[in-house]
C-alpha cells in the first residue's frame, strides 16, 4: 500500500505560501486504499508515542456538540477518551494480567449526550485498535439509549468481521452475521492518533460508523468511499465521502504529534451538519478518581 507522506504535503503547502492556521487545503493526489489493513504489517511506534501514551494517563477531550437528529440540529456534548491497554486475543476483552500473548491497543470511548424535544439521547462507541500491527480494530461496540428503548451493536475481528446487533425496532431485532474485512470508519480516529500517514485515501470500500447505521436504520454493510488528507501549518484534516449515502465526514487534527482531534463535521443526506468543537482537554487516570472530591474535573471539562 502506498502511503501518503505528510511531510511532502507540508512542503507543497510551503511552496504555495499558505500561512493561515489550517493552510490552503490541498487534495491528496495519491491513492492508497486498494490494499486493506493487515495484521501481518508491523506498526513501529515512535518514542514520542510511547512517552505520551504509556505514562499511565488517559487523554480526555470534551467537545461542544451540534447533533443533527430528526431534521433538526440539537445542542449537546461529546467526549473522546483515548487510553492504551492490553487486550486478550481470544476473548477480545481487557486483560487483567500482563502477558506476552496480550495485544496492546489504543482504546477510544466516544460519548455523546443531547436532547430531542422532551427526551434525552446517550450514545457511546468503544473502539479497540491494535498498536503493534496495521490491522483493523479488534473489537467495536456501540450503544444508543433513549426513552423509546436502546440498541447495541458489536463487531469482533475474527477470520472475518463477526457482528451481533440487538434493537427494539421491528426489522432489526436480534441479528448475527459476517462481513468481509475492509476499512472501518470507526478506526479512523485511532489511525489519526497513531500515524495519519496510514489513513486510506483515494477510492475504496469502507464500513461507515455503527452510530450512522443505527441512527439511520440502514443495513450494516460496506459502501464505496473516497477520501483525502490535507495539511495546514497547524491543523490538518481528513475527509471521507460516501456518494451513495450522500454523506461526508471531516476530521480536523493537529498536524504534529500527538495529532490531537480538534473538531469534526458530518454532513448528512438532508444537508444538515453534525459538528463538534473542542472545549477542554486533560490527561488523567480517571479510573482512580471515583471519589466526589474529583467532581471538579467535570467542571474543568465543561461537562
């Protein structure tokens, strides 16, 4: 797979005298995504990555959320929680004990909370992407809770993608099925954090996010997509489009390590845009902060 070299794009930007914070966005001219992620391709982690992600903390970022739902845009909050942990290969759950058999992952828990009319939505997606190989996520789970009921989807990365889906909607109910492996939209966030040069570009197939499928009540399957990386002096962005879905996702991230995600936009088929803008970011071991004495950290995050 040919990899897009961000430094080359940065040089192009310099030559065209781009001086604004996000630069003049230059579409990526090289296609790279015909070849799918592979567990056989080792990912070499930088020393900067190890120093940042293995310091015993999680990175927590809060966002001001404008969420499209039922043809209107709702105000809410989103939170991205990135943290490294060890994963059991067979059971595909967090490991309690250290072992050479464990798979190191970068975990993203992404949450959203907003209100539609009288009733609230609570959305969460968990993505477990290996850090030691250029492979798809080992596991993805997604749940949505609201007053009508709740839905749950889980993907396990085996010989193919094994998917379980449970829903209170007629026509969805309880399902188990397999999909051929291909790119996963849910992986994009972690690819950015580890190495944006691994992002797929050009034309390829991708499975959109599970949140999209459950909110739109569409069949979970891969769709044709096209994507590009553009680079600015301080902020870069990755844009992926699904022509058949009339949907576009654009993720803005810092151009240098640790490639923090600053905001994102999702354009829906109805033309309305879901967006999230960074409010606050902290690094902390939140799992040790269960006492009420730590509630002030929620104020720090604006939650």
